């Protein structure tokens, strides 16, 4: 086995110290992996590797950042810090001065260096594979692909990977799989398959694998579709573990049913309610879950932020609080403090709703035609608890609540 030698100073990223690993460290973010998915697959006898690791290694939970959306959490994981530090609080914010809604899925919006970039600068080899390419561009910020010590690509654009931008080419051949569809379980499977190949070949010191929640948006824990996804995942977990690595798995957020008994999404159309009460054009509701891939969630999640003039903030809070299913309606300062959010990338009021409800703008603005199954989604406090599973025992300091963005700390500092 290619044992790496633990020499040199700790690597510091955003004020946190990480030990140099003695063997490769692999961190996996299983997108939307609500607690229960893995346990149900194990109960069905479909995940023997995870079953074994969870008994001999570590099996606990951690809290995601709020909003419990994909990008804020992936960026928190890769920087080890909350959105207040890295600046990515969702997929959209409203630029008050320019008067436009701005998509935040570009690397220029990221304000903090990544743990991977700092490890590469410290002379270690790093690798990253994401399902979607936009996330790869964000998470890959600061990596230098000219030195042969970094590889980063996405399943989505695996066929376009090239040496200057990804540190690798001919990825389809390398992984031995065809280019997967964007809306498919295969997009995530490609990530795992690539991870196994990279671990055995490139042998990175630190690797990050991040999947897509296509399956979790459609299928509940224990369902046939979910179980077959986790059975597939389990096979790769076994291969990664056998290849010799410290393997730690977490999720960006959980996932819950968000529909009525008849299968229709259970939506609070917040913009409609605010317009009716205060007049059209007085408020602007932004749903930071909105992205170019809305088919599986219709841009409906359990977190919204409202932009409004300061004198109307109390009125918006009062109206929102009176809506059945709204659990949190607080001014921005309080939300930034409580959820560690960047003040300039969030509205004036933050609204969260209950486990089985979602927040929308107005009915006409949501294209729900892509929802082929009753809505499952995320974004709120009820999707904040996620798994933290390792193939080695971990020692958590007394009284410390683990966050999902502690996953590199767990993998590099807390494993025994
Ligand atoms: Zn996600």
C-alpha cells in the first residue's frame, strides 16, 4: 500500500487546522441523504458494507447549514465554514442596487479558499468529482491543474474534461462508463465509480465526491428506487474501503415529503399572500433553491427570503407568522446571527416552513410539469439533520455538536 508520510505542518484553511493524512482521505457528500435511507437499505439486506462500517467505524449525525440547500452546504463542506464566511447562501440573491436577481452559482461569488486548494498549495494531491458541473466550478475554485497534483471534473460534463481545466482527459474511458443523463441515478453512480478509479490510480491525499439528489427527490427511504440506489452506493463504499482510505460520508441536507394526501405539492405561495396584504410590488420573495435544474423540485423548498423596505419589515413578519405552516419569520439580522448567513446575500426577512410544506412565490411562476412524483424537497430546519458515517472510529470532543461542514475535520483530525 502506498502509505503517505505524515510530515510537515498542519494545513490551515479559513482559520481551521487540518492534519496531513497518513493515508488517502475520501469525503463523500451524498446529496439529500435524509437519515433513514441507509438504515432501510441495510434492513433490506442491500448494504452490507455500510452495515459493517457503521458498526466498526462511526455512525452519528450532524447538522447542515440553513438554508438546507445543496450549494450553501457543499461550499460549507469544502471551506469548513458557514455561509457567513464563504458567501454562498443559496442559488439566488437580489441585487438591490442593480435591481436584478443574481444567480450565485459562479465561482466569483465564493469568498473563501477551499480546503482542497489549501491542501494542494501545501504540496498534497487533491481530487474532486461532482455530479453537476456548476458545482464543480464553484468547488474547484483555486485549484491549479498545471502541476499534476489536482484533478476535478463532473459527471455531467465528463466527456468535455481536459487537462488545462480539469487536470485529466478521456474521463469516460478512464471511468469505463458512458456519459450519464443529467436527471438520473447514473449521474451519481459515475461520481462513485470515478472516485474508486482515482483512489486506485491517481491516489490523491484528499478527495471530495459530491452526488446529486435526483433519487432522493423522487423516492422515500425504504422504497425500491431508493434501496436500489443505496445498494449501488454500498458496492462503491466497499471498493473505496478496500482500497485503503479514511472514508467519511455526510450529506448536504435531508429530504422530506412536501405534498398533500392527493399528491399535490403543499405550497404556501408567499408572494401572493404578501401582494394581497401589502400591494403588488411592495415585497420581493426570493427562493434560493431556484436553479437551472428545477425539474425535480419545481423551485419549491422550505426556505424563502423577502426583500422589503425597512419600515415594512414588521408587517411582513406579522403576515408570515400568521400563515399556517410557517415556523420561522425573522428579520435579516436575527437570521444572519442564528444561521451564520452573509448579510449582503440575504433579504430583509427570512421565512421557513414546516416539515411537509414548501414556500413558493406565486402559482403561475412555478413550472411543476417536471414533477412526475409527489414532491419531496428540503430547505428548512426539518432537513438539517444528516448522517456522519466513517470507516474508522471518531472521537468527538465532549459537548460538541457536529456540523456537516466539520466532515474534513472529522476525517483528518478526529479519526482514531
Ligand atoms: Zn442537495
